[in-house]
C-alpha cells in the first residue's frame, strides 16, 4: 500500500435475490493493496415484503412440492437471517484485509438504496440474482479467461473505468471488453481515446453485448464496470443489467 493512497469506501449492496459470496469475491479484488473501508448494505426488498403480505402467499421448497403458507413475518425472519449471514462474511473479510467495516439493513429497492447511500468517491459493488463471480487470477489452465466489461458513456468515463479495471486486475490477466455508447458521436470519441488507455481492449457495439455477456456468465469469470453517474442517470438500465446480464457489477 502506498502512503499517499486515500482511504476508499467500498459499499457492498445486496438484497434477498443476490449471491453475496460473489460480491465479496469482487470486493477482495477491489481492495487489494489499498486502504479501504468495507460497508455492507442489505436491502430488504419492499416488493417481496408486499407480496408476502397477500393472504394467498405460499412458498414451495425443493424437497417438499406441496405449497405452504408464507407470510410477511416468515419472510422478515428469513431476511434477517440472510442479513446476519452477510454481516458475518463481511466481518471475516474485513479482518482478513485488515480493514474497518460497517453494516446496515434498510428496506426498499437495492438499486435506489445503493445509489442514495453511496457518498463521493465510494465504489458500489452489486450482483445479479444468477451471478457467480470467480476472479481468481491468473486463471487455472482449464478455466475460462476472466473478462472485465467496461461500459463508458464518454471519454472521461473511459479513463475512470480503465483505472478501475487496472485495480481489479493489476496483473493484466483478464481480457478487457469495451462496450461503445449507443450515441454515434460519443462512441467515436470513446474509440478515439482508446490509444491513451492502458492495456489492450477489445471494442464492440452496444447492440447485443448483454447477450454475449450472459453467454459467458456461466464461466464465472466476468465483471461489469460502469460509473455511478451512468447508473444514477438511468436506474432502470442498471436494473436490467443486474437482471439480464447475470454478472456482478461495480459502480466506480
């Protein structure tokens, strides 16, 4: 760690549908060699709680095909248990990294809560419902090479995402893929700025990238990087990314 490194806060935001182990794997990469504070945020999904309040709400278990009543009290208890499990894993990771940590539980929707609670300079780590992150680099011989997807909206964001990619993958073992903005002019500006960025980056259009990303998600070696400004400007797009790309996502 360099003496001039500022302490950075990494906000880990998950809800009942997320796989927190995948998020913590990404946090380990982001925290490497830096002075960081880990801040856990578990969001009790307001929509799920509303559904559980319906009189006809039931649950089905894997080894018990018969539906059983499942109301708001049962869901609330399950969410508390899930939050406690995440807090324990976060505490263990913080001890391993020698970093301070904090944890809170809120009720709402994970995208809005994460964006509203993140402060200036914070990094937000989120995961989709079906993500499975394994950024253990260098990869084993039989393992798919890790992928870092960069989603800049302009030249300025490109530089920030390139720096974040270098932090996630300081050895340069991961393949970097840049998704150009949908706007033609901004896409041209981003492409023109590429020679100034570090490392080789494969460039592709915005159209169809989600399908390509989802096709490699099962390999467990993909991570999406985008700026917090881009996420805040279009929260619905952020929700689609978490749902459809099936990849962990880092807002820098």
